[in-house]
């Protein structure tokens, strides 16, 4: 989730609900995650992490309009947040909007304080694969492995690209 620090009692209340919603999200209870995000927004109507949680949940239940609206609202409230940019970038890639998705992923990857720096790199590689751009994908996966040599997803994708290219 976001590293945004709540500054008011209402934002602290909202954060508790977003944290609870994320716990439900992680076990696949998207309905409860959505409910918790809505409770958070009732406490703090512009609390960006609640919009991000709604975007994530709507994306996974394939409510694409709701996902887009909530990701965009989260980014209006916190434009530089790397989690929000990474999630929205992946969403855009999954919707076939490759250039826009890659742009958002690049914003997330450039943030030197991002606690998950390989996520946007790996997602950018996957986005390039969706566009059948193996060479560009390989560059992103190499960057992800350089940043984290234990990144299993990137290592797997590099091996798959090499195998498909006859580089055994």
C-alpha cells in the first residue's frame, strides 16, 4: 500500500480501514475490501490510498470503469506515489494501452524511495511481452534482476525469452 502518512485523526481512521481492506484484498475478499475502502472515504473523502484500494479491487473483479476512475482519483490526490503509478500502469497495460501503461510504470521505477523497486520493472517487462516486444521486455527483466537478484518472476521471464529465441 501507500507510504502516505496520515496527518489527521480522520486520515488515521481511514488508514485503519484501508489496511483492513488490504488484508481482505490479499485473501481474495474483494467485496469486503471495497466496503472497507468506502468506509475509509466516509472518514476522509480525499484519502488517496482508499481510491487505490478501490482501483485494485475493481481491476480484479473486472469492473474496468471503476478501476480506471479510482486509480485516476488516487493519482490526482497523490500524483507521485509509486504504488499508485505501478498499479495504474499495470492496469493500463492489461487494457492494451501499452504506451500509457509503460509511462506510468517508468514514473514508479524512477522513484528512488520506492520500497518495491523491481515491481514496475517486472511489470514493464510483462507489458512489453503483451505487445510482443521481447527485446524491450528482456531489458526490463534484466534491470529487475540487477535490482533484485532473487526476483523469480523476472528470472523466469528471462529464461522463457531466451528459450523461445533458441538461446539455450
